[in-house]
C-alpha cells in the first residue's frame, strides 16, 4: 500500500473552494465599491472645488466655504467622543465583570437594541426631550464656567445648539463603543485575572492590570468606529442644530458651526448646476476626514497589537 509523501497535500474540498472564492470576491467587491465612491467624488467634486463665488454662498474660495463645516463636523464629533467613551467603557466593564449574569444579558440586549434605533428618532428625541431638559444645565454652565470659550453663552432658550448636538451624537455612538468594548473585555484571559486576584489584587486593581492592557487596542478601535459614525451623522444633527458657516467654540450660543453631512442634507434638494458639485466636493472632504480617522486608528491598533491580544 502506497504511503503519502510529505510533499503531497490533502485534496481541497469543493465547499472550501467555494467559500474561499466567495470570501475573496466579497473582499474585492468592497475595494471596488470604495474605489467607485472615491472616483465619483473626485470626478463630480473637482468642478465644485474650482467653482466661483456664485456657487459658494459668497465665499471667496471652496476652502473658505467648506472650512467652517469641516470644523463643526470634527468639533461635534469630539464632544460626542469625550462624553461617550468613558460612559461606554464603564458600562462595558459593569456588564463583563460586575453585573450578575441575568442583568448582564439584559443590559447587553438593551445596548444592542439602542444601536439599531434610526438616527431620525434620536433627532426627534433631541428636539422634544433633551433640548428643553438641558437648558437649566446650560444656564448653570454659563454662570459658573462662562470664562471658558466653550460655555460663554448666551444660552439659547430652545437648547438647540452644539452642546445638545454633541450629546445626541454621544448617545448614538454609545451602543457601538459599549458593545465592542464589552466583547473585548470578555476575551481577557481568565488565567491573567485569576493570577492577579491570587496575588492579592482587588477587583479594580485586577481590571487595571489585566483587562485594560489587554483591551486597550480594542477600546481605541471602538472609539474610532464611534467617531466615524459621529462624523457622518446627518439627520440627527440637521434636526437638532441650526448650523452656520462660522468658526466658534461656543457650544451654548444661537450661532454654531454646521457640519458637512447636515449641510449637504439641507442644501442638496434646492441645489442645481455647479452648486451640486460644491456639495459633492464637501462630501469628498468628509470622505477624506473619515478615511484619515480610520487609517490613524488602524495604525494605533497595529502599534498596540504586540502588547494586547485584541486586534
């Protein structure tokens, strides 16, 4: 009976070949879609970048037109990230290491359901519920922290300003960051946790010495994914925020910096001719910003991967 030599390989099954080809095709399809979007934005956006004052709402150049909206996009997203990340990490830690099993399962389902709520619902909630409720808090911030440029005021009586928009975005990205952090924390090697506790560490010391170092890259990835969602959010910001083409750090006043996505949604139905190309060009700027955020996050995760088991 002939024996199989080491150079021989077992035959590849048909199912494996089909699965491999399907996975390869899906990866290529994603690249093609991304390339198609980039080419469309470039081809349709270049005429907008070179457009004159008539299509730029009186601005001298395209960069003077898109600058305030790019600033508002990044500013609102940073507010959302600063608020959402600590809360999301705390909720994820509670679910993964503190809550009883039944409570953890229930909270996990609630977090997953929040991620599926449409953005327009968050926008309507922000207008009808959150904005009026935040007015006293905004007034207190103006009275006690008005020396900071973020809370100079005067507070808008309706509460529909950058402060509210940032909090609405924070609520929207909270489920995404929480879900990813929860999964990363649950993957912490059990032996590491038990070793820390055996050495006399408290629950918090164990989390600080084992869970956080292991899940650091996962937290970064979750934060950047939430930031990407906040950067591209349209309806919720358009409903809550009355943005203008200005630069301001004041989150409480009536005049606030608009965002690129909200400006496109509000201006596109009435745009025509070169004005459409200008809006598409602003979409190209948003595409570049989002790509830069994801690229930076990938670099941070790669740098941390040798110290962490989460990728």
